[in-house]
C-alpha cells in the first residue's frame, strides 16, 4: 500500500469531513459557501452524505472547502487549482459544443451575384 504523505484528506471519511464542516460553519454557512440544496433545504448529515457519494463535483467542492479551512494552506491551494482547472476545461468544452451546434450564418448574395448565379444554373436572366 502506498503512503499518501501529501494528501490532507488521507484517512478521513466523508462523514467526518462533513461533520467537521457543519460544526465549524453550520448548515447556513455551508449552504452559503457551497450552493447545494442538501445544505439549504432540510439539511441532514444522512441526506447530504447520500448526495455527495453520488455526485462527484459536489464532493470535490466539499473536500476543497475542508482542505481550505482545516488543512495546510499550501495543499489547499494545490487542490483548489486542480479542481478549478478541471472545471474550466469542462466549461470550455461545453461552450465549444454549444458553438458547434449553432448553424453557420447564411451568406446572402447581392442582386448582381444572384443574377449571375441564376443565369449559370438556369441559363436564364433573373
């Protein structure tokens, strides 16, 4: 088994991380810092754990907040950069995909060009 010397979350369960964050910030403070419904609407440890275990992006935000709050500041900065870079790539891909879906604007021909095109196609002046 490899040791994880530089991992500030090594040996911590998600439940321990969440419990410590709730004790430190409270549910309202946690909901303000991370906008997730399980923290703002009828929050509980059980429902939050269920959601966080299924949703990786939300878990990354919670772990990032934990690292930023309680762990070494240097490790927190590295973790935040890693998650920000991953998010920015995802956003860039989403934007690129949306641009790819939009049809290219139609080129409109001037009257002279239309007449030339019609004449070449139909051998008739327009």
